């Protein structure tokens, strides 16, 4: 028989003549090397060591018998082949054959095939290994076979067979190999047993193999043979590395490590399954990269099913039905359920399960039975006709429901079954869908709900299911969500009321939908007041879809639900902030309505809109905390639209507080989430995300990427209408002005200003179009107009009492006026030091230092510019850092090799990289998380190691947390005199290491420590 991996270890057909390795057409060119410990045989060295020892003893005249055992497909035949190669290299005569299921009743059938093969010799060019008269002696023995049929083997026949094994060359010992000995006939088993018992007196080694669980025609004799063996070699599954090596050899090409690990897990390290899988991969041309790893367990290999069917049928007439039932029930299988599902009596089921477990086909334990290899289960299920498989799943679902199994177990079978037309099936699918949604798996929830639509239901119930599908699909696929919502609203009039019963769902639909979708949705859900343009839907459309005046208009009215009322307060606060000074009362009301853990769409939107209002007031730390809470909830729920919105808001807040690299990461990540969502560029969600992305890129000086983003979003030549269009014009005008396209920038900014003024939105913290226009006018030499716009913005900001826009306006005014307005620059720095706007402070310091240099106050200029350079480098703003250094050099100052020692001397990017590296991430993983090149990570680590005075990442944890983890959770550490606080550094708050890092304000504020007492914020430690 063929014993290579490709033909299936342990397999044999009734008419198969004994094959050597060279006779197998599918064996690779290195087949002979496989038996020499080459690449074809893996993790079998210990067993081969026992064989080598037995062969050495046989050479000395004291032979032995060894038994090789292992489950189906584990590689017993390949092992025997390797043993044969070892023996031939030592000069042994090798006699080999295999047991045959169809010849198990033929008297001495195995023995005759073994000896007949021996008498022919390995090929026609060499003499027979047992002497030239071997064939004649075998014929004499066969003539006495009738005497052996009485039950006991006559001693004369045994002695004749034994003499036949006596080598014609005394110095050439013999190795007898018998594969699949469990299928040997009773007479051959008796002879092999006596041969094993006498092996110690002869230059002879007997090596047999059997598969546990296959008892053959005479289990008692098989036990006697096993008892006569000197030792047993048990072959186990291949480890992951060996499985990967085998897979690569069979495919003849590179295989990704994660894909190889998935193949090893799906096959359980079984060589036969691995080889069959490799053949299927080679024929189908499937990819073998990391992206294809997830699909490995679902690959159906037809040859595996055929082999499994043959093996299982040989166990008992019922074994195949039992095997299929185990595959269908999967983790819900127990002997009792298998018996009920198949109609086979319990003893027969138990016997079949026990045999298959011994063969390694199934795994038994608590609570039941399952097929041990995912690939094997897939093959068994794929071999069933589709109709029969669905009918079996239907019976399994009913069975589990009757047995009161968990709902998710019943739902697994309902997903693959025919419609049952029973109320409990529909209820089960909807309940499990709700569980999946709560667990953050909207894709699974949508799948269960779509299957629920196959069950008979009233129009009202179908409407409710379609709305549930729309709400779940909205988390990952906006287009499909609106398709289901459309179908639901057309089905019954009650859909409108049902849609409005979920707080925040309608608002979220308006946020995510295109102009066409939101217009249709408003019309379908409108009443007579809405049709007149004065009802709540008009306000919702404007506020969330950014239509008309957007959030500047009247907020949607309260509906009575607590979460909906909180959202209304958040919208009111945002509208008040847009309009100007009288906004503190509304913002306080919105903050009081915030829940600690947002869950519903209304609560998530409340967090985000309140965070916007706080950020526009310059309270960036509070805004970041709300963004972090919303982001955590969105990720737990896998709510991609809310996640993108939260990331974009956090990017804007981080930019203002000086965490430029982190802001870039957030903005890029938010934009990347929009693509798979299918968000329309004109939707409120897309405008929120894309305009902030372009704004962050512009402020960071990445003009090329910003223009590419503008083009990708479709905002280069056209823009949405209403408030969304004003936002697009603002970021486009600022980008064009910064990049030198001044006239085009002025046109965009002027159009933006006109729109905002018509709606009464005149807050420079929301849309600083005047200062942006002033920069553009100054570039054209229109200084008077530039100063007028700057003065207007400064006056508005001072009336608001917001230090961030006031400081920025004063900085611009001083820059335009030159040294005579040095006092204005000093005031700008003073104002900004009391704020959290560190990027604006860095710019103000550069302007102040420049004016001091121009006014010949060089010592003061150098001092201010050094601080500006330090701060610009710390926040990670490269263009501003270079400007500050250039001005410092012009003022006669020297650049420091390292601005500050230790942690405080790291840039924001370096700090972020080492914090992730300290958690054990590789450079490649860090690069993937931060959307940068691996080389960039390596450079940051090299610079950080030099500044910290360490040699590698093994010392990072001690440098970052010198007092150990306990210091991070100390309840209160403000009682002793605190050391002088380092300048505040915005930390990357991404939860890479399971920690939540909250940014701290530059301004000493009262905050609450872990003990609940009030202390200055700059004395709190991260914890």
C-alpha cells in the first residue's frame, strides 16, 4: 500500500498491491529522504529511536516486536515506511504488507501476501531475499492450509512458516512490517502472535501498526498480539511548527504563520487532514495569507469525507449516521440526543461513539461529544445533501428546544434549518439577536433577524423585525440599514411610531444618511406640522443631518423619554455655544443629563454633542473624557458610526491641547472607518469626520495629504448645502490659504462667514473664519482689512470669555502689527497659559520671541524661543518646531541636543511609541496600530532609548513606572509635599494596554482624586 502523506496514512484498498515508496505516483522527489528523518516525517524521532534500538538488537541475534498505534490519519504508515528505510540502510531484509478489510476472513491471507512478496524480491534484478527455493517452500506450506482451518494453527505449519523467514544469508537479519494489523485474518494473527513471542530468539524485528477503536474480525486475538509486543510506540498529533512545515512542503510555496496556525487548529495536527487540505488549497489556488486564515475551518475537502465514511462504516452499520449526527449537533451532542435524533438505540450509539473516540475522530467529555477537527466536521457536513442537512438541523432545533437547551444552542440550528412555522422559533431568533447586539456583534444579530424573517409572521411583527435589522445594520453598513428601514416604513403605518420609540435611533439615522435618505425619511415620518416645516422632524433633520442652520437652529423638542430629553439638552447647549455668550446654563444642563455609561443611541449622541459644546468653550479635558466614554461604548457595541464621530471629535480636542501625532492618528482612523460604512460624503456623519480630518492635517502642516483628503471626500469643487457646506468651505478655505492659494481661500472663507452670520452663529471658537481671512488678506498686502477682521474676532472672543480663541486672535494681531504690538503678544501668551490650548500657546510663544528678536531684546527672545521650541517639539508639531529653532538661531541662541532629560524630554510621538512598546508589542504591531511605517517606529525607539539612557525595551517598564504598578493605583498621594509639577504633557489616551489615560490640563484646576478630596489637578497622578 501507499504510505506517503498524500495518499493517506493508514489507507488501503482491497485490490491494492503492496507498494514501495518509489511506486507511489504522488510521492514527492524527497520521498526516500523522508524515512531518514527528512522533511516528510515530523516529530517522530523518539519513536524512530526505539526502532533503531530494536534493529541493533536484532543484528546481535536478539530480536523484538514493536507495536505502532495512533488514531486515524495520524501517520502510522509513514512511520513504518521510515522504519523500512532505516532497516535497509542497516542491511536488513524487509518484508512488508498490510491488513485488508475485504480479506479478513481469508485463511492466512495476510501471511501469504507477506511471504509471497518476500519470495519475489524487491525487483527483478536481485535474488529473492529468502533464498532461491522460497517460492517452492511457500507452495508446500499452502498445500497444508486445509489443516489450519480447524481453528488452531498446527505446529508443523508454524514451523514451516518460521523456517521460511530464516534468511538465506546468515548475516542479513529480517524486518517484518505489517500495517493495519487490525484487519488481519485470525490465522495470520495467531501466526504473528507466535512470531512476536519467538522474536527474541531470532535475528528478527517485527513491527506492526493498528488503529485504536478498530477491533477487526477477532478482537481477542488482536489483544493477544498486542500483549506479545515488547514495546508500544504511540503517534500523537503534529505540533504547530511541524504542521506548518508539512503544509509548506505539500504546497511548495510560502505560507503565512497565522494561516499555518489556523490549518493546524482546523486539522488538529492530523497529517492526513493536513495533506488533504494542502491538496485542496493547491487545486483551488486559494490564498495562504493572514487574511485567509479565518476561512480555513470552512473549507470542504471531498477526499476527507470519503475516507471518513469508509472508516466509520467499518465500525458498525449505525456508525455513519451517528457520526453525521455528531457533526450536526456539534457542541450540543450527547449520546441521548444523538439517539433521539437518529432513532438508533442508546447501546449502539454508545458503542459507535466509543470506537470513533478511540480512533481519534471524535472527542468525548463533559458535556458531550464533538468531532475533534473542524475540517473533518466541515467535510462530513458538506457530504450531506443540502435538503437532508437542513431537515436534520430542523429536527435538532426542535429536539434542543424540547430539552430546554440554551437559546443560542437552539438558534445555531435554526440558522441552518428550514422554516419551522412555530412561534418559539421566531422568539428564539429575536432573543438571540438581541444578545448578540448587546455583546457587540451586530453582524450576527442581523443574520439571526434576517433568518427570523423566513418564519411566518404578521405585518406588524415583520415591521418590528425590519426596524431591528435596520438599527443593528446601521452599526456597520449604512446603505443596508436604510434599505431595511425603507421596507419597514412601507410595510405598515405603525412603523413610524415604532421608529420613534427607540430614543436616538431616528436622530442617528439623520446623522448617517445621505441627503436623499434623510429627505425621504423626514417625509415618511412627518406629520402635518412637520410638513409645514415647523415640527420636530425639521429640527432633527437640521441638527443631525447638518441641513439648513444645522445645530445653530432650534433643538428638537423633548419627547418625554429621559435619554431623549438629555439629547435635546445637549443639542440646546450646542446651539447656544454657536450663538455666543449666554451658553453656560445650557451646557451645565447638558452635563447634568450625562449618564456614566452611554448605551442607547440617544445617550451616545448626548455624549458627543455635549463634548462638542465643551470643546468650543475651551474645556478640552472634559470633552476628551466624554469622547473616551462614548468611544469605549461604541467599540464595545461595534458601533462604527459613533466610533468614527467620537474619534474625529477627540482628534480636534487633542490637536488643540497639543497632542498633534495622536490627533493625526485619531483623524485618520475616523476617516478610515467611513469607507466600509458606505457613508455618503454629504451626510452629517461624513461632514463631521472629514472636515475635522482635513482641519487636523492642515494645522499639522500636512498639506499634500489634506488636499488628497479633500479630493477623496469630493469637497474640492462642490460641497453639501446648509451648515455642512459652511463647515466644508471653512476647512477648504483655511487649507487653500495655508498652501498659498489665497484668492480661492478668501472666497471660501467669505462664503462661510456669510452663512454663519445669517444663522446667528458668531462664535470664533466654533468657526474662526475671520482670523483665517485675516491671514489671507495679509498675504495679499491688505493689512487694514486683515487688522479689522482680527480686531472683530478678538472682541467676540473676549466677550465670550474663552481664552483659546482670544489668545489666538491676539497672537495674530501682534504678528500682523510687528514689534509695536509686542505687549499684545505678551498678553496672548498670558491668556493662553491659563488655557488648555497648548498648540495656540506654542504659536504665541514663537510670535512673542520673534517680535522680541526684531525689537533687539535678544536675551528675552532666546529665552522665549527656547521655551517655544521645547513646547513645539513636545507636542509633536514639526513645522512649528523648525520655525522656533530658526528664530532661535537668528536670535543668537544655540539648539540643545536634548531639551530635557528623561521622560519629559521625549516628543509626543516618542512617548506614545514607548508606552505601547512597554506592553510587549512588536515594532510591526506598533506601526499597524499607529498607521505609520515600521522604520518610523524604529527611529522613535532609537531616539527615546538615547534620551532615557537605556539599551532596550526591557527597561521601559521600569523607566515609565519606577515605583511599580502599585503606585498607579494609590488612593491619594497629595498629602506629602508634592514635587514641582512637570509641564503638562497630553498623553495618548488610546487603550492599547488596557489602561485609560486621561489628559491633564496645563492650568492648575481643582479635580477629584481617588479618595474623593479636591486637590489641584497638576498634583494628581495617572491612575
